[in-house]
């Protein structure tokens, strides 16, 4: 603009240069940040899936261990009961073997009349 308020004529070459200068530049920092965010998201999601699968496997294995432990505990309790029963039977037989045998009554003498 001129100092008296009138606009200067703009030539085509000047207009194209101004248009190139005015054209906004791409925000490469923002583009790079978005790509980095995508890479991090994919990586974290993949690791989360792996850890979730591993947790499921470990949970299933823990259930198997608990079932096996309960089975062994039940077998141990049954074996303990069986041992107690066998010990009672052994004591019973031992008591009968050490007890004196009952004596048979003496035969009665025939009557002599």
C-alpha cells in the first residue's frame, strides 16, 4: 500500500511467490509424534495380549495344581484312615493271641449208683 492509502498493483509473479510463502508447512513434528504413538500403541497392545494369554495359562496351571493337591490330600486322608483301621485290627488280633485260651470244663464223672 502506498502511504496515501491506495493499494499497489500486484503482479502475477509476486502473487505466486506470496502464495508459496503463505502456504502452510506440514507439521512434521506432529506427524512424527503421531507415528510414534501408533507404534507404541501397537507394541503395548501386543505385549498386553501376550501377558493376558500367559496369565490365562498360569491360572489354568494353578487350577490343575490345586486339583492335584486336593487329590493327594484326599488320598493321604484315606491312607491315614486305612492305617488306623489296620492298626486296630492288628491290636485286636494281638490281644486275642496273648489272652489265655478259655479252659474247657472238666467232663463230669458218671454217676455210679
